[in-house]
C-alpha cells in the first residue's frame, strides 16, 4: 500500500439524521471505502434513518446500536476513544477521524479539494510524525446559498494509530502520547450545520443539549458552558439569524454541488436553494465573494493564499488568524482594503434587480 492510500477510519454518532447521514456515508466511502466507516446510532427511531443504516451496513459500514441514550451522547468522546483503542488492539489502520454527521472531510492548501487523492496526500504528510494532529479549519455552509461557506477556525481531533489517550465530548481536544507536540494538518471540513429549515436547526441544537438540560426551556435557562453557542437559536428569530449572513463575505465553491450529484446526493435538502450560481471553474476551486445592498450586487475574486500571506506578515504572525489567513481576509482584510491576489484583472460582478 502506498502512502497515498493510508488506511483511515471515520466514526460518527448520530440520531435521526434523515438528511445528512447518507451524504456523510457516501462522501467518506468515496474517500476510504464503506468498511472504513463506523456509525454509532444514538437511538434513532426515524424509519428512513433505520433503513439507511440497514442498507449501508449490508455494504460494509459498521453500525453499532449499543449507545441509544442521551447519557451516551453526553459521553460520546469517551465512547469513541474506547472504540479507537480497540482499533489499536486489532491494528490495520493509520488514522482515525471522529466526525459529526454534518461534517464532510476535505483539504485546504492553496486549493480547496475534496477528492480522494488530495485527502490521502494530506494524510500522507502526517505519516510517521510523532505529534498530536488537529484539523482546525471549517467551512460553515451559508443558509439558502448552496455552494457558499464561511471559514471558521475550530479545532477537531485526528488520531494516528496507537497514540490516543483521551477525547472530549466535542472532539475538539485530542489527548495523545505526544502531549507537547501539536501539528496542524491540511485536512478541513465542510460543516453543513445550517439546514434550510430553521426549526430543523433548533431541533438538532435541542438534541445536542438534551443530555445537559433535559426538557428545560432553552430560551430562558442559563446557558451551560458546554454547547454555549447552541442556545442562541432559541433566543433569535429566523430573520435575525439569516441577517448575520446577509451582505457578509464568504467563499464560493461551485464544484461542490456537481460533486455531490456525482455521488447520487440531492444537495437541496441539506443546503437549500438560492444564491448566485456561476458556470466557472476557479483555479483553486473557489472564489472569495461578498454581496452588497441586500444581496443585489455580488463581487467575486480569486484568492491567492501565498500572495496574501506574503503581503500581510501581521496576519501570518497572529496566533489565531495565522492558522488560516483566509479567515482574516473575509471578515476583516477585505474591508481594510487588503488585496486577495496580485492579479490585475477586475473582479466578476453580478447585479440583480432584487434580493434572492
């Protein structure tokens, strides 16, 4: 086996993810094979989800029904860590990737890529290194804008075989036998958290908090430290929620929709419909984008990661934004007049008569 096909296992815990489960399985199977995937079912009772689990178990996915309670969800980090330790005892793999069911693994270099070769090349760079690995780059989908994403610097765990010591409930802090060495991987995730129906977002948030709150009123109770960000959905109207994405910079990845279609995935239930869709193949698979005047004017430009880093040493030196300067350019650098590239060509501008 070559370095480009390092055996890698993905594991998720889910409950009733009727829209996201099959895309999660199909994408990661395209990268690693169905037999590399493990689903911990946290008590699903949706017939469509149970059917999906049964069908893909027949194709090689490991489905475990031993953890059906909200208390099990609250200790999912411990459960996943125990399963990875069992994989270590059996051997035969190089990396373990705990993921949520709304996360699709990709890579970010100067390009954003989601193909098998790019992902395995990113894994190969970590092979043999004695380090604790993290993936700290997420691309959060923009509601009702399929193909549009907001960069976020959020840490996620990656484990090389035979290194795990602990894992937290949110998969943010990997404990390994190399506690003093941390390596940033080239891996990243599409974070498909923003479902088209706002009530669905609230349902998912409620399920994630239930092990902490029971049936308490999430709109009025004091937020817990764990899952703190989820309480905002119960204290914000849908319009206010959507407004935080309106006329804000993001990235446009036109190729992701045809890729999902190539796997047989209907992306509309996940991502909704809307947004400007352009028949382009950007050189790095994405463009930076911002809208103005309530989505009536759209500006698209090429982003050159090497150029931005070379011309903005203050960003590179920043302990946070230095991890991913793109996450600085979009909310801050663009408005400050910093250039995304050294090209002389004008941006692509699309004018609309009214907002989407």
